[in-house]
């Protein structure tokens, strides 16, 4: 029998969500390879990897008359060439041109009648590298074993020139409408609450009301309208813009050692400094008490996870980690970088109780390149909270510090491209990989048209913090 969507997953599909930029996360990988990739060669590689991720060959099928939640079924018309696409920049293309193309691709709607993912092979970069953009709908991340498409395709070992032959995929026949209706009636008879769960309107109203009550209790009082928060909200989406930035992980580690705090605290403080400079450049006055409420999804576990110390190599606890949303006050009004870092460090420390945050090394040892999955889960967690309780979503996922591969190409850079949730004008994601922290910014084109400037200010914010060490 077809697998029924969980209630939380069904909620993600309300309001034609397949067409919304707020319901899918993207990852941009830059790959070095000696020669251009043939698109057929790419599809062979992707086809082989999808054998380990059958959900990416399935589509959503709705139950007649809305009697029950939708179900997952194999797509009998699955066409890999529809999902794997080729694009190019006008040569020679730079990072700014790449970011502009990514912004347009992010806004492209996914087709609801097909599996909800896309992959773009982007050529034309000035240095001969290839860019690969993956786009995965959040509903594909439902369930404990679900992973983002980017994590499926990035591997620790280089794939040879000849992809191992895999068995031909044969779709399981989808049940008929009569079977789906009968199963729905049986479900209603055995579980009367299903009538409430399957109603899109009631699910939306009840769950959001519940989230509002929980959010009000755990996230303090909602911020009144007006002021600084309005810079990070939009009522009418007008298309997206994307910004990219990076900085050395070694500098963040040195600052963390000097101030006896976590590397995550330093990364957040660097972002805070860049946001402060950008706000001031927009002509918005700041006072020392001004803060931005950032939802920072954190991986947590009921027991202490592996230590972040250099001697730790265990991934115990990481595989059972959950994503919980922490509300962090970003002190953008504080002019002293040392004080900004101290305030953020104190706030993140309080979020690790009563459950412990999973250590960076534990997360980095998850199978494959886990950050894309963690970013997507973070966005899913933020959707479950009332949007008025925070100003922006910030996800930070540590990745492996050794070289990884995409097919037979070496993975050079990996930028997370965050989902821009409804009503939000800016979202930020950060990942560390092979000694570098990569930052991705997604903004509303009208509300934050100069999002690339925030990325350019990252370096000066890092220098500010490094100055406190010297």
C-alpha cells in the first residue's frame, strides 16, 4: 500500500506550496574536473545514486474527495531528463553572475505532479569549474531516514569514469482511486481524528494556533510592529536575490580559543557584525539595545553528544539528533565586537540545557555531506513557529574538513542557499567545509535588493573580531 504523508508533511503542501520559494532548500556546489561533463554522463551518475534514495522517484498523489492525507506513490512516468537540466553563464562568468542565475532558478516553481526536486548543471564559469545547483522540496525531508538530494550526490570517494551498472528501476503500480477511498474510509473508522487532520483548513488553523501558544511561551513576547524588524519583513514577495561569501575556518577557531567559546558563537558574531554594518549603511540608526531575533535551528540530543575536542572521533548521538529551534538575540546595536561575541556566547550556552547540543565533529561525521539536509530540516523547524516571533532564520551546519567528490570531480566550494520563508526578507545559511566557512544569503528582491553587500561585509566583521585577539 502507498505510504501516507505525515501530518506535518501534509501541512507543507498547503496553498500550492510546490510553487513557493519558502518550501524548498538549495545547495550550490562548485566542482573541479579536467574536462566538461556530458549531460548523459551526469544523468547516469544521478540515476545510480537515486537507487539509494527511492523517495526521489516518487510523487504526491491526493486521495479523492480529500478523505485522507495524500500518499507517496512511484511516478510511473518518471523522466530523469526533466529533473536534471543544463544551464550556462555567458562566458566568462563570475560569482556575481552565478548568484544572479541561482536566484532566478530558486524562484522557478517545482511541478507538483512530478517528484519535487531539480538539479542544474551550470557551465561557463571563468575558471573552468562547474556549478551544480540542487533544489529539494521540504516534504522530501519527512521521516527519520530522509536526506537532501545534495547529500545523496556528494561522496567521500571519487566515482570512476564508468558508473557501476545498477538494476533497472521499475515503478510499483499506484493504487486505484477506489483502493485509496476504501483505505481512507477504514482509516476514518478506526481513527476519527483523521477527519480533523485531513482538513487542510483545520490543520493549518489548529497547528498554527498551537505553534503560536508554544512560541509565545518559549520565545517571549512577540515583537511589536515597526522599527528595526520591519527591515527584515515583506508582505508581497517580489522575487529573490542571492549573495555568496566565505571566510577561513581557522580564523574563527583561533578567535573561539582566545575567547573560550564555541566556533558556532564566532560564526554568529561574524554575521551579527556584518548585519550591523549593513543596517548602518542603509541609514537606519541603531542604539546599543537594538537586537535582531534570529531563529537558529540547532541539532540536539537527549544525551551528551561527542565532544568538539580534537580527540573526539565518535558520532554517537549524532544519528539520533533532532532539530530544535533556538531564539538567539543578535546584538546588532552593540558597537564593541568583543561584547557582541560575549552576548551571543551567553545566549547559545543557555540553549544547550536541558538537552545537549550535538558537537560539530559529530555532525560532520554523518553519512555523506550532511549540511544540506541539516539546513533543510532547520527551515522546516522554523516554519513550525509563528513568523512574528523572529526576524530572520539563520542555519549553521558544520561539514567535513576533508576533500569530498561529486562524481569524478573534486568538490571545491559548497554554498548553502537558504529557503526564504513567507513574510521574511532575508535568510542566512552557513556551512564549513575543508577549512572554509561558506555563507549563502537569500533575500526578497524589493526588501533587500543589495544582499551581496552583506556578504562583502563578512570579511570586515571577521577582522573586527580578530582585532580583539591581537
